[in-house]
């Protein structure tokens, strides 16, 4: 009987998974985060080193990216992490700009603007940061007070027991089209929304002289301005890692269905016991 049920054709229907607020926030912040990353790399290029503590210990950076001459006298790029020097010629430290090789931490194609232009990079960064920060605060409040949003990303009783099964399913690239997020998705989104993104905003604020004067406790909370800058950098590249994994999973789990959900809100789910929905018609279920 179980075999017959598993092999039975599944009807499907379209639910409304994401409301307009979630969709708008998603796409606006996708643009903001791209601008923040590229302009942030431009700012980092002005002083391509990271430290811990309150001061810049120029002789002993935690991480640095630069260029030097190798044993043969040729220029080479490198990344230095706590004394471990990794050659990165052509990408980091020493890369091509308009057909000419030159020393710069991150290459021109990864920075906004492409040329070495610190002041304009800071303007891009701060403008996108304020848009992003304000929207993040409102979206976090919305995620807490919205019942539908809490249902979608909140971890409910008994769901943690599904973690092992969800890991196995992901490892086998099995992504059933179901109404709600699985436990891995929920934990990831909660970590990013309520952990990583606020941490990136707060560490970014510590680099503002105005905020240092208004909230000096914020700098001490992170162990110094240079520590906050390093944490900010780590958060930024943690988000890059999250986005790469996120995009990969969107592709392998059904790019058309996932993109439709984030553009129109409609998401097709498998419903073995439910009648199929007429073409072009959506069910009234609404999950944000």
C-alpha cells in the first residue's frame, strides 16, 4: 500500500508564500547589499589590513592584502593571515586595471566605483547602509509581530527533531515542494536575520566618528574600533557565503518555482490528497 501511495501522481496547487512586504524587502536589500559589498571593498582598499583591539598595530595585522616582489624580483599579490602568506597574484593584491597590472587589494571589477576613489566609495556605502539599516529594523519588527511571518520562519515545537532528516534530504538533493520552510531553512534565516545582519549594522556604526561620540559603549562592546572593523569584514564575507549557497539551492530546488514565489508570491506545492488547481488559478492560502 505504501508503495502505491508513493508512486501515485501528486496534484499540485499554488499558494501565496510571500506577501508584498517580504518580496519588496528581498529585492531592495539584494541591491543594497551588493552596493554595500562592492563599495565596502573599495573602502577596504584604502587600508587593506585588519586588526584586533582599539588601535591599528601596523606591524602585526590580523589580515592584510598587498603586493611585494618575489624571489625572482617579479611583483606578486598575497594575502597574509596571522603570518601565513598565500600568493594571490591576478586576483588579490596585484591585478589588472585597464590592461595594466597594479597593486590593489581587491580587483577593479569587484569594487564600486572601479577606480581607486575612496570618497565616492564611502558615499555609495553610507547611502546604501542607511537604506538597508532602516529597512532591516522595520522588517525585524514585522517578522516578530506578523503571525504568518512567524509561522514561516519560526521554529515550532517538535521541529528540531526533524533536523537530521532535513540534513540527509539536503545531502541527497531532495527538495520536496512543501508549504513551509524546513528546519534548516528556518534556523539559517533566523541566524541571518536576527544575528548576522544586525551584527553587521552595529559594527558598521562603530566606524562612524559621530556614533563613537554618541554611543561610546558600542565601540567597547566589540573590544575596540579595529575589532569591530574586523568583525564587520567577517560578517560581510559570511553573507557572501550565505548568498552563494542560497543561490545554489534556488537553482537545484526549482529556479522557476522559487523565483515565482519571490516575484509574484505564488509558490507551487505538492498536495497528494488535494485536487489539482485549475491552470492559472491560485489557492487563497497566504503565507508570508
